[in-house]
C-alpha cells in the first residue's frame, strides 16, 4: 500500500522591500479528487485529476504607491532633461517601472511619460524663436552665412541633447517599452515617440524647418564653390532629417535636387562656352566624384541615384551633340587616348550617350577615310594611309571604347562605305601595295613583319566590293614577279595566296595557283631541255631559258612581232622541236614583251654585264654592227612598236646607266634623234640592271586591265541572268534584278543590268512577255 499525499494549504504572500514591491508570487494548490485525509487505499485506485486554482483575491498595492513611484520617475526624467544628476539608483527606477507595469498601470504610465516629454520638447522651440535675426534672415534669402551657421549648430545641439535624453529615458522605461508598447501596435515605441514629438514640435515649425534647410543648402553650396565646411555638422543634421521620416524626403531632398538642377544647368551652359572639350569632360568627372563623395559623407544613400542623374543630365545629357561637334574630331585627329577614354566612360553613363557617340564616330571615319580615298593626289600613299588609319581606330576601340562590339561593327561598316566611294582604284592600289611588299627588292621587313603586313592588308581587302579588280592587277603583278624571278620569297607568296583563298574561296585563286604550277613544271622542262641541247652537234653560244605558261592562268598579253637575230630564231626553233616532240597537239606562242637577257659588253674601263629586257637587247645588239644609228633605223631594224621603242631608248640613253648617248640631248625621244654607243661608259658595278621598261606599268596597261575586268563582268552578268532564267523559266524584271544583286560579287548599276538583259533578248536567250513587258521568259 502506498501513502496518499496530503492536501497542501493555499499559500499567497507579498514580500516587502524597502525600495518597492516585487512582482507578487502566485502559488496554486494541487488537490486530488476523492482523496482522504490520512486513510489508506488500494494501489489500483482510480486515477485522480490535477486541478490548478487562482488566487482567491488579488493582493493590493500599498496606498499612494503608484503616485509616489511616478513622482520618483518624473523627477528622474526631469533630471535627465535638465542634464543634472539623478537622485535615484537606475536599477531602482527600472524596478519601479516593472512593478507599475505588473499592476496594470502601464497605460497611465505611458501617457504620463509622453506628456512630460512633450512638455519638454515644446519648451525647446522657444530658444529658436528668441533669435532676433530669424525673420530677418528669412527675408534676406540666406545671405547671412554666419547667423545661419550659429543657428545650425544650435539646432544640432538641441537634437543631440534630445537623442541623448531619450536614450536615457528609454533605458529606465525599457520594461514598459518591451511589454505594454510592444503589445499595442498602435502605439509608437518610446524612441519613436521622442522622434515624433521632436518632429511635430520643433522641426515641423515652419520657421525652424526653413532656416535649418536653408542653412544646410547654404553650406553645401559653399562646399561646391570650393570652401571648407563643417561636414560633421552636415552629417548630423541630415541624419536628423532622415531619422524624422518624411522630413528629409519632402522638405530637404526636393529643394536640394531643385537647387542642384539649377546650379548645374547654369554651370553646364557657361562652361561649354568657356572651356575646351577635354577640360569640360575633366570638370564633369570631378563634379560626379564630388557628388558621390557627398552621398558617402553626409547625404542619405537614397539621394544618390536622383542626385547623380541630375548632374549627368545637366552637365552631359543636355550637351551631348555640342560636346561631340566641338571636340570629338580634334580628339580623334590628335589621338588623345586618355580624353577619348574619359568621353566614352561619361557618355556611357547617360541614356542615349553611346548611341550618339557611335553616330559621330561613324561620320568621322567616313569623312576622314573619304579624304584618303577620293583624292587622286594621294594615290601613291593611299594604302599606307588606310593601314595607319585602321591601326589608329583599332587602338582607340581597344583602349578607349573597351572593345565595344557596336563600335567595332560600325567601324567596319564605315570603312566599307568610304573605301567603295571610288570604284576600282583602291582595289588596284592594294594589289600594287602587295606587289611592292612581295618583291625581292623589298628589304624593309623581316618574314614575321611581312606576315603581319599581309594580315593587315587582308583586313582592308575585305572592305572592297570589286575584288575582281584586285584579282586582275594582283595576277598581272604576280606574273611579273614570277617570270622575272623577283619574289621576296616563295613562302610569302604562298602565304598571301592562302589568305586570298580563305577569304574569297578556291575559285578566286585557282588561276593564281595555276601560275605557280606552271613555274614548277617549267623548271622540270628546262632540265630536260639542257640535256637535249648537250646532245646537239651545235649547242650555240646562247643559254636559253623558257617558261611554259598556260594561257588560261596568266594575264592576257598582246603579241608583238619583233625582228630577232638569227641565233635567237634558231634557238626558238630548236626548243619548239624539243617541246612539241614531247607534247603533241600543243601550240607555242612566244611573248616577246616578257623576255629578258644578260649581255656582255666591253668598254674602255673594262668588261661589264647588263641585265636588260628583250627590247633593250635588240637595240644594244645593233651596235655590234655600227657606232651610231637614228631612231628610224633602230625602229626598222628591231621592229619594236613605236611607243615601246621610245621608252626603251629612253632607258638606255636618258637613265642613270647611259650606255647610249642621245643627240640632241633631252629626256624625250623624238623622230630624227641619233644614238651613239658610249665607249667611255663607267660604273662601279660589274653587273648593271638597266630599268626594264616592261616592268613599269603604263597608263595604257592600267586602262587595259580595267577594261578586261569590265568585260569579264559582262560575261558574269550574262551567265548569271541565263542561269537564273533557266531555273525559273519566267520572272519579272524586279525579281530578276534582285536575284542578280544577291548572286553577283561585284558592284553593278541597274542600268548595266538592263543593258545585259536587252543584249540577251537580242541574242534570243530570253524574250519579253507579249502582254507584260516587265515579264521575261527563258528561251530553251
């Protein structure tokens, strides 16, 4: 048997303390239903319930306890507000607030505390109204900065005192703040109550608020003008306005941004007139940096976005076009990298800034490039200037414009626009430039440098529409380099060929590759021919070298019949017999314009060797038969065409190496001129290369090459029209022209297309529709 627990007596107590009452203890009685006083019972008895009972009656506070306690608290609050020492222990005061809250006098306590604080804050406004200069100051529109500064310091002291006081008061009434106030969502916390009172009774006063904000704005204005101001004072005051909720936004920030807007609007207008663009941009950067620093130092962070936007708008946004028109061209002309970098960074901050910079950037490239391309006087240096200009803009894009893809693409479009304003000529000159770099006489660059130059050339080449013009001139120059053996290196030639093939496709370079194959095959043929000559009974005194050229691969050369001497004719026949014996069915056509020779000559000074063209050879060989001949006699004997002969004689008698003497003297060869062998010829070199006239391109050759390109284009247009019509059978004029533009790889005018269509109609490749003249039918 187990003993049954005895009933516990009801206990309640109020424990007295000298400094007040503690929170009363509540002790409940636990009883078990059905239990006896001391009797025994079975262990298997029915379960009993635990009942918790409240106090039978609530203990009462001593008389006047609430009033006396509040009096102590009131005195303590007053001491804090008066900045004097508190008579009571802070722990004692805290305990007193806790006791009052425990006995449900929290509402009264909160109201009493609010009233005391409100009375104190209301009294603070009087010290500002006592300032005799307040109204005068307002009427003077913030001109008296000394009075303003004194006022700001006074309002700041009032605010700092208020904050310090409310922190102390809240620490005493912390229990009230964390219980009663926290449970009543409609009531502000003690700290927020203090802010509300200060806002309602001090800062909301129109005179005080206006003078505070006027003073703050005056200090900021002075700082913007370069004066030193008390930044800690500004930070404290603006923090006050920010803490007071909407005062900062509604009263300060709006006016601050308006004044900032006016200041920078006027400043932008004035400085755009007074300063050059680099100085102006530097000033804008400095202003943006200063305003950013103000946000960090004393303005509210929420002001940063509208403030910076205001500065950007007034100093940049309103003057974008003016800045670019006034200074961009100069900056680009002078390659002012740091200034251009700053311009790009600033313009990127403003809406639409990059776009307008892009437009002016494109216009500059087009205008500058056009001056290079369209001026015939600059043709000699056109390609080098284009390469230098391209290097310059690439550097600007990389360093200043942060490799912005938009600037890169627009640069390419702009180059393509201006370089094709003058059809054909840039393509021709680029081909000539490549020729000058690939010639053996070019010692300006190493293999690596030459490779880099060719890469740059290809970039310019991509912008050209008439690539067939480049091909024609390049092929002609390549032929000369190969035939005369004057290529810088086979590797460089093949590297350039590879670049062209990659850029334009295999069809573009097939003929050029064929030229290289011909040169390789010719070497093999000449090895066999020399063996053949060794077996001849009379090998002769002339060492003959022949290059076998496939007609379709090489440029078209106009055949010129000249009078060769008997030994040359004999050697030609020997080679013809040898070659056709190995390759039956082929036809050889000798190209005298491409021939060259090495002649041995004897002068009073001694023996010399001359590296000359075939035409020069024929002229010089005449002087084995006599010492003096007239122009007419030389022409009759050699059979060289008139203009070609004049240039040949000019090179022999008027150049640096004057093997002949012209009588009368002069630069031009005229009818009746006589030429005498110069037996007194002197030269420091043993082997002398006399300028080969056929290597120097004449105006007629340029025109001829261009005409051949034009003729090739006619064939390509005809072929494209027939190809399209054969596939479509019937097609309207506009659709046919549109399709031709898509297929043709060179620029063509609508008028030229119309002429080719008419030509094909006349030749019965196609016909017009009887009812609709703009409709064409393919004729099978």
